[in-house]
C-alpha cells in the first residue's frame, strides 16, 4: 500500500508578528534618536515637537512592540523562553550598550546637570502644568522614570496575566510611582508646600530624619509641613516595623518603593542576571549593613551636632554628609543601581546598598510572619526559582531540602513561586511558631 | 576507611553520596560518564528553551563537592569485578571498593522501529542527547514526536519554543491515559492542540524514512500516512540502564534486582534510582520499577542509611507526583486512577478547561487527589489519606489544602457544591480560613 500524503494545517500559533515588532522597534529607536537630539539647542525650535517625537514616539514604539510580542501569544502562562539567547538580556552587545547608556545618563544627571539644559525643555509644559515652574533635569528624570514604570508595568501585567498576585502588585507599584513619587510632590510645589515624598522614608531617603530637614518642614507655612515631619518620623519608627511584622518587607520593597517599582517593571527582563553564588551573599551582607551603619552614624552625628549647635565636629559632619550623598546617594543608588540593570540584574542597589532594605530585612528575618513555604518533597531541583530570583537568593537550596525560605533580602516579588513548574513555593504570612516549619 | 563507589551522578547517586557524607567520613567517589558535576535532569528542557543555562541547572556550586570531600570522576565504567571488589574505568584505572552503589539510571526505549537509527532520530535523556538535539533541530521545518508521556510533551514544548511545528504521535486513545483519569487526559489533549500542535491519538509509528544521506525525511504511521519531517523524537518511555551488569554476578531482571533494603544479591552492592527493580515480597506480586525524581531521591537516602549501618527498609509512603503539561500544572497524591474496589470519584472542572480538582474516596475515607492547574499542600493531602479522613471531613476543610499564590481564585466551594448536589442529604459547608489565625498543617 502506498502511504497517503497528508496536509497538515498551518498553525496560527507560530505566527511571529515580526513586522509589528520591527515597526515598534523602529518607532522606539526614532524616539530615542529624538531624545538624544534634544540634548542640543535644537529643542529651542519647538519643545513640544520634541516631546511628541522623543517621549511620544518612544512610548508608542514600545507599546507596539509589546503588542506584536503578545498578540498571538494567546495562552497565558510562564514564558521565559529564549531569554538566555537574546543579546539584550544575556549581556550581549545590546545589553552592554544599554548599560553604558544608562550609566552615562545617571553620571550626567548627578554631576553634569548642565548637559540637561536643553533636554529639560520639552518637559516644560508638563512641569508648568503640575508645578508652575520650568522643568529641570530632576523633573525630566522623574517623568521618564514614571513613564518607564508605567510602560514596562503594562508589559509586566500582560506577561503575567495568569497570575493575579503579579497583576495587583504591578498595579500597586505603578500607582505609588505615579501618584506618590511624581504627581503629589509636583502638585505640592504648585501649592507652595515642600515637595515631599510620602512613599520614601529614612534611611533610604536619608535626609528625612536629618535635623535640618525636619526643622525646615516644621517651619514651612501651614499645618502640612508639620504633618510631613510627623509622617516621616512615624513611618520610620512605627508603620514600617508594624507592616513588616505582618507582611514581610515585600509590602514596601515590591509594592510601594519607587526603586523597587522600576526594578519590578523595567528590570523584569534582567532578573536572572543577579549573582546566586554563596560568595555574593557574603559580600551582600557586609556591604548593605555597612551602609546602614554609616547612615545611622551620620544621622546621629547630625543630631548631636544640632544639639551642640555645631560646636563639635561641625565641619566634619558636613563633609561626611556630602560624601555620603555623593558615594551612596548618587553613585550607588543611582549610577550603579540602575546603570547596571542589564549586567547584574535590577536589584543591585536594593540588594547591596539600600539601608532601608537592610532594616526591613533584619525585621523580616527576626520578627516577621512572612516566609516562603516549600510544598513537601515535590522539588525537582530544576533551578527556575533561583535563576529568576532578582535578589540572588538560591531559593532551590532551601526548596530541595524541604525548608522554608527565610532570608532578609527577599522582597517577596513572588516570581519564584510563579516560575516553579511543580508548584512547590508559596509566599505566606503565618504564625511565628511555624516560620521555620 | 571504607571506600564507597557510586556509579552514576543523577539524583539517586548524588543523594546517596550526600547522605553518606552527612552520616560518616567514609571515602566517597562518584563516577559518571555523562558529566563531572551533578545537574537536574528534569531541567534539561529549559536549556534548549533558553530559560536557563547549564550552570543554572546545577543544584550545587562546583566548590560544594570538594568542600564535602566527595570525589567526582568523569569517566566510563567498563567493568565491575565483584570478586576483587573493583571497578575498571575506560582510562584503565582500577578503583577498589568496600561498598558499591549502582545508580546508572535509565535509557530511552527503542522498540526496533524501522529506521530508528537514522540521523535526526533520537531520544532525550542526557546532556549528550540535548547537544544532539541542538544539532538535529537546526533548520527543521517539522518534527515528529513518538510516544505520549512526560518526556514527549516536554520535547514538544521545547520544539515549540523554537517555533518548530510538531506532530505528536500518541499510541493511546488519549494523552497519558494509563496514568491520568480520562477527564484530565482530555483536558491535556485539548491544551496540546490549543498550542497548535498536531496531536494524533491512537496512532503509532510504523517506519522512519531517510533521504540518500541517511537523514530522516519522513515517517509513516500505522494508518499508512506519511508525514514529512526532519526530526523524530523517540519518547516512548525509558527502561533501566543495566548493560554494565551483563557479565557480573549481580542479579538483574528488567532492572537491577534488589530487596526492600535496596541490596542486590551480592553483599555490599546496592542499587538506587531508575535502574532498580524492587522484588516483590509477596510471591506472585509485581516487581516495581520506579522512575521518578522523587523516588530516586528516596532510594538514595535509604541506600546511604544502609551503607552507614542504619538498617532501613525502603517504604515509598503515600504516592505523589507532579508535572507540567505546557502551561497546566499537575499534582497528584495517593491513589488516583487505580480503579480500587468501591472507589468513587468527585470531579470538578472549570469551564476554561485549565483547572480541575478530583477527590478519590471509598467508604473508608479519601484515597487520592488529582489537581490540574491548582496547587495543593502535600503534607495536608498525605495526612488526610493516612488518617483515612471521610470525604465529608476533607471537603469541609478543603481550603486548608490550597497552596495557590495569594489572590488566586479558589475553587474549593465549586467542588463542595458538586458534592452537595450529588448528595442532597448531606449539606457540607466549606470552612474558610481567617487570614490572621489560619492554621498550618
């Protein structure tokens, strides 16, 4: 009998929307090009034109790219396919270029602000609208930061549309970034109030408990300044520990914080780049606790100094504060923190530097009800959890031994539980007696 | 000091080594011809898919072995001399042992299909197979997978991740139907097709055809259909890899024959993992071959204890397993689809065909759980089965078993209402947990 030749239907699932993705990429690149041109005096021609062609086109391009990426990807589920092959996410040429670009952007932002004189102009209309003063490099930065969180947040939500924890969490970081870290501080300026961030606390926002800042807030007209001073003190000493007791540090680090917000959205494609070795954990503990110690000493010195009215160590403390601002505030949190996303993952600052994360971490480890539980003996040691832990925790080393994961650095993003192909991990708040099983 | 030699560095061999080290300071040597360092075999697929790299699927960093004084040898064992108590490696080195552990795993089944050795035809078991697959699937416009088990669907997912169209031949009338109950099995059929795969149930491979260069060009099914393809994945199960023991006095059947202590007939020689065939204690009973990650680990632990003088019987306990079929997770506890006398099944399936809960019970109590797309706690399910809890008790407390992430929809009330409809005389109300005081089993 001669075999029957059969025709197989072509599957729509393999349509690879290359055209849409390329169009999106082209638009995004055009936007990027206009953004670079906006650093020249060309913006004088028409700042609004430049806004539309840089930020507008760039955002549109990114959204069109994601549309192409997910259009035929109709079945929701964990999709980390090909991440290890891509130039951008595997420290290829694209990744390095992005790292160099981001790093130079931050270096200019902190130390060569004059570079931004022209680039800030396209944002004038927005700045005038929100704050009634012209834009500057910090407004430009804030606006781009928020935009990145929103657009990459949309991507994060589509990517994880099967996981309600991720959807709600991503909405939360977008909400706090847009509202509390961008709109409210701007509008406060419009109302002649201090541009206060209600979502950042000492010691991440290290000057919020400095005597000078509290003094300035108390003296600002109206009751709002006093409330801000009260807020800053109360959040750090009462609300942070209480919330961390109930939910672990995740309520802040991966739900509210702006640094975390950018890491969880823009940084999501880079989470596997964090180092998981035991050695890196060792460095992590030394460095992050040193930063915490340094900021505690600095704050104490400032208070002692203000009490003694600057008689002792006045100049030393001033220099100390400046050096901290330069090295930690700008160099570590900014330049390395975001600049190294495409090389070391998105949580470099949160993992190695952030003193607030250090405090919350200690609370999480010692007193919190939070833990990640392991489901019996179901672990197959595949390594998805460890690979996709942005904090560099070797989750597998706990899971394969049936142990709960209790680590001060865990920000509770929930990705380990999501990528686990055997349903072994779960983020839980529970009684302290069952914390270590 | 006693010399322990372990042949094979999969999960069974490595677990043996690790537990011996935990309990003693014996000299431990692990020999593998596949790779120097232990890696997670179940994660091979993720390398091909670009989800992880080889370094990511190694559960221990490389310094771990030296620190724990476990010698690793990347070599092929040519011969075992049980008289002189030594193993001979392909490089000519002889190693003496006091205790020997055979943990050689399994190999892909080939059932003598015509053309099964052509270029482009392969199974998937080892790192070498993965490299081969990388080569074999370059520029392929269609792949055929033969055999509807777990490796088959993994291979299908791998190929799909590279946009290679897949034809999937399954001998059974429904995917994995000898393990999965029919409803769940049909759910997976649907899901495979939803992924655009050409699933052919009740279809077997008859012949593989090659072009002039000896490379596969098509296959012919038992329905005499010819399907053009440049790659054929043979995934019709695995069987114990015991070629090494052919000319030794170690007793073998389908696998290495061992008793309940995982000892072979030769004193001082043990066996663990996929290669083991456990003799039935009862005459006329069935010998068991267990080829799961979890059983490999349990075997390893038992062998280690026996080698260290803590006589321990291997007891599997309440059965459990899990897998992931493309995007649908699967967990099972206890006896599901065993067709036990007097068994009743309570089954609920979501209308999206992505979630289901099955509770199997008899008049004496619950005996099994089967979950698709939903995670349940192993400890809770096991305890209920062990304690022979009634189905009414289990349904009332079902929320305690749920292990899904926070904010996920819980479906426990749906299955309770099915039970209530079927048994109008019993009105079961589901206990919901209060968030602060929730108990953990």
